[in-house]
């Protein structure tokens, strides 16, 4: 069986890659022009959606996979700088997170998957609790920064706001609006970036980009909910204390066949020494970033431990597991390397490299 991946990133195209596990090959089969910086791509019934990340003139677009690669079928402004698009489970539309602007909006879609060109789709600006007070991380938390939208039961949306240390609970409002109904409160400076709901819907795992850790909240829950466990750090032991400030966590995902295994990507370990000139250089040079594997206890409400897998990819923002749980694709945004590993081990914590390709500045994949 062979697989097709779409790879988006800080490029002006989306690439298609053919992965053949038997031949151990990963081949770029097309690289078709799209709106600039398709940094997040999301699978849909009709094809895919992607954001075009531009701080002033961001858009979201729909597309299909044709004979010569991806084809863009519609595009719409997001009124901010988008970084994530979510396809609603009811198939009625998409919700876009604007990192720049700190807002979200819902856009209905047509039967053929194209974006409505006429919906009102008012922009919901997220409340910013750190206005007029000292910010835990003044450089990164200058305002709200919506980073991802994940959907729970009953259409409730979780919006991870790196700027405000909150995971907003957002509901649909009228035909094409959205409203904040509650939130989970993370610790100051945690910087919630991405998250994932447990398969039984009872837990929301939250990755703190700035806190370099994973926490979890009970579902249902609200602003008074306490985390289920102490944050689990994801910085590998190869990074001596004091250097992790220069790094950023990026992606979190659960193994699709194992609710007890979380994969979490690190970025910028290779730059950590250079970016921390006040400390002596780190002696041991690594070849790429490490992915943290968090083993959860039965039921998912506690963490049992964390191990690390070393890759050859520098700056891993793209990390996606194949839908059958057999393979994982990671990309080095800075060194242009894409790697596909076979996932093994009883706890899905052993990865063996199967195939590689070179594609520049990849930040997200879809396994079709
Ligand atoms: O500062 C920014 O960061 C966000 C997120 O980028 P990431 O690499 O941390 O995912 C980006 O969307 C935005 O354009 C940029 O201004």
C-alpha cells in the first residue's frame, strides 16, 4: 500500500509526496502554486483547506487534488494573520484562527467544498486579560494570539490563545457568528498553542509553546477547572538547563490507535546555544530536533513518563501520524528535510526511519 501526503509551509505552493513503504521511497510528485505561505493544511470530504499566512492580508482557501497536483477552488480573507483552519465536524464550514489579530471566524462552505463568498462571518476578537497589566512573557504575549481550533462534543470549539494563557470555549452564534462561552485557564506564561481531545472526549490535552510542557483539563470544564496533572516537560535531556528559553514547542498529537501515547514536537534545539550567548556553548551538537513521547496512565488522567526520539529534522512544526497509525511524517522547517518513520513498540514509542525527501520550509502535512 502506498500513501499520498500534502505538504504545506512557508512556500508559495503545496507539494504532494508519494510514500511507498515497500520500496522505502518518498517522492515529490507535484508542487503546485497556491496563495502564499500555505502553512496549515486540513483534510476535508471534498479535498482540503489551507490558510495563506500573511500578517496583513491573510486568507483561507479550499482546494482539490487534480492530475497536476493541488488546485485552488476558492479563497476568502480572514481579516488577520491566520495560522490554522479547522473543518467543523458537521461539515458545514471552517473556523480560522488568526494568530495576528487574536481572532477567530467561521465561514460556511458550499456543497462542493468551496467557501461561501457571501456569508457575514463576523470576526470574534478574543478577550485579552493582560491588557494594562504586566505580561508573563512580554515578547510573545503582547496581545491575544489564537493558534489552533479543536472541536469537542456538541460542536464546542476550543481556541488555544498563546497570548492570554487561555483556551477559550467558543460556540456558534447565529448563522455565521461565534461567541466566547467560557475558557480553561493555563498558568501564566504557559502559552497554549495546540491541543488534542482524548478519543472518549473526556480530556483536553494542551501544549504550552512557551512553557515547553503538556497539561490536561477535564471535559466538560470551565474557567475554574484545575489541570488533571502537573505539566509534563518536553525539553530533551540533551538541552542543559537555561537554554530552553530559546526553543519553541510546536505540535501535539495522539497516536490514533493508542489513547495513552502523545507525541509532541520541539523546535530550535540546534539554535539554542547560539541564541543563548550569555551561557557557554552546548558541547554536544545534535543532528536534529527531538520529539517527546508522553506515556499516559490508563484512562489518560495522569502521565507515567516521557521519552524522546531524535530526528534529523531542524525545527519540527509539521508532525502528523498516518490515519492507520503505522507511520509518522516530520519535517525540518529550517533544513528542508522530510522524514517518514515506521511506528513500533508496544507503546508506540519506537520509530524507525523508512524514507526521506527534501522539501523546503514545510510546516504541516495531511495524510490523504
Ligand atoms: O510570530 C508569528 O508566529 C505565528 C506562529 O508561527 P509559529 O512558527 O510559531 O507557528 C505566525 O503565524 C505569525 O505569522 C508570526 O507573526
